[in-house]
């Protein structure tokens, strides 16, 4: 029999273990006590739950075909990969590529990069090519940009229907990490227009960046670890937590005629005597096709509050004909993405992670779209999008979403608690056996005594990376 004292001890221990299992920061502490970031516990980039694995080829002759949707692959340093993409003559095709080396991977700024292009069967590069590179003072974080095949571009040879190639090349220094980079490829199609395409870029307005929201109640933002799990935010003040070496993703609905004004901020550090970081906090903004708007916004941090700011042009179809890259990127309506990165060396200021403040202001009145010949899909903003942003809802995580992640955590915690309870029960029985007299068992009792073997408990589902 289990004594009351043993039960009370087991219950107290169970309560303590449960508190530890669910306490914020108990699992995945951002950094070690010595101020060095523990990058093994920093979440890696997460891809779309419905992404298809594909293997690009070094030769166009046997390149695999990819259609609309999301795909995953990997690429070695110095490697070039081809993918076949059949395109029509009515829609603009966007091919975004994310390179996501694990946190802690050695990278060199500017030299470690991708080159992305869409080419026809003659090798002609269509419209926009891209070369996303690292800019965070040697820290590895997800980098992304897109290549475009446009139906209203100047390159008439690429406006025809037919077979094209997506070509991805990884360039890099011999001093950087040699391991392959995971990549995520997303192919989106923008419908053509019913009439003539507007060719005049939007008026950029004032050159000075206006201040984002200065007051209001801070709501909780739920940043994700990739584009597909990005947390929604709208106009207002938002708060979140970020660990050294981590990149968190957010999304904001921005409609035709609107522009985005943003500030991402770190507070003052408890210990402001550490050596300053020249590139501590970075913000990269992407349009709905995951094309870069601005990716050079890492700011210095010296223990005092610091902010990385962004102010975009208004969204207009004609922006795609502008001279400046940051204006050309404001070419479609939809969800705009924000990637916020904290340098691993920020652990000297924030050994257990930092409070992150987002000041978001979507400025301007929404206007009618350009008149697509088909459904706008990803290139539109719906009332439901505004509601999602207002509530700050989390994005979908691979494997079934944030709720499944919490469910897995609950299952794992429950398994630990049940195992612990079994251990304490067994110890209590042994204690009782020592302290209490044991009557002799008759042969019949021996025969009736149950065995200790039984069915093995099922395993818990695997959690997210």
C-alpha cells in the first residue's frame, strides 16, 4: 500500500515538475549564462506544411518540373540547379527562393549568397533576377528574394507561353561553412489585366519617415519561424520575445494605395556595459511574392534602446516600372512580410532573450485594384485578412499549426508526469514493503498474482524543430 506521506511527496514533486515543464523559458533558453548564445535551441526556419520535396539538376536536360506551389531542396556551395517551369502567356510568374542555413552556420557578408533567375530555353534571362546575400555581420539567418517572368515587361521574348527554367546558384567564400543550405522555392502567379496596364509609379509622398504609433495598448504578437508561420499584426503596438540568433516572421495586410510604416525596437539592457554591436537588430521587409523591399536595416546596439525603421512607397501596379528597387517591390497588394533578426552576440546584453516592440502603421486609404482578368489570390486583401491582423493571430506551423505544437508539448509533458508518477508509486510501494509486515502467500495467491509486464505505452508524436 502507498502511504499518505509518499503520496503527498509525489504530488508535491509532480506539481513542481509540471510548473517547470510549462514555465516560460524553461525549455529553449536563448543563451548560456556566460553571455554566449546557445544556438542549438534557436528555432530553425520552418517550411510550408504542404511543401513538396524536389531535387534540382545541374543540367537543364533532366531538370525536374515544378508548378505553382512550394517546394524544398538543398544546395551546396558552388552548385547550380535547374528546374523546368511551364508558363502561360497571361500571368506574371514569381519564383521566390529562401536559403535557410541553420543558426550558427559560418557565413561571410555579401559573398555568401544566391543568384536566382528565370531563363527561356535559349538561356535568355527574363525580367528581374536576384542575388540575396547575408548582411548581418557574419550571422546566419534566412535570406530570400525572387526572380520574375513578367507578361508586361520589356523583354518580349519571355512573354510567350512555353517552357522556361528556374536557375538557382549558390556562391560563397571558401572560409564560410561548407554544409548544404536548405532552400524553399515558392511559385506564385499574378493574373493579367483586363485592360491596359498602368505604367505610372505611385507618388512616393514625403521623403521624411513619419513617426509610427507612439501610444496605445501593446498587444501580443505571435511571430513565426518562416513565411508560412508568420504571425499577423495590424496597425498599433505589438510585443513579442526574441532570442539571440533568432529570426521571427510577421505579416501585415497592405492594400492598393496603402504604405507600411514600421519600427522594430529593443529596450535598454539590464547590463549596459557590454561592448556595442555594430549590427545587432535587423529588419527585412518582403512583398506578398516574397521579394525584398529593403534588406539593409541592421542597426547598432550599445545597451540603450534602439530601433530599426522602415517606410515604404504606396502600393501601385505601376510601381513595377519604377527605377528604384524598393519602389518596384511595392507592386501588388496582399500580405507583406517582416523578418526580424537578433544577432547571436546580443546575448551579452540579453542572455535570456529580449523584449521586442513592433510599432506598425498601415497608412493611406485602400483603393480599387488594377482590374485583374482572373482571381487575384495572394495579391489581394480581404476583410478576413484585416480581422486576422487585428487579432494578431498566429500563422500555420508545419504539421498542423500552433495548436498542434501546443498539443505535442502537452502530450510530452503528460508522458513525463505519468512516468514520474509511476516511479514515485513504485518507490512508495517498496518503502511500504520494507516498513510493513508481509503476510505469506498461499500457492493459490501465487498463482493469482498478476505479472508486471504489459503493453508498452505508445510514443508521442515528434515536435517541431
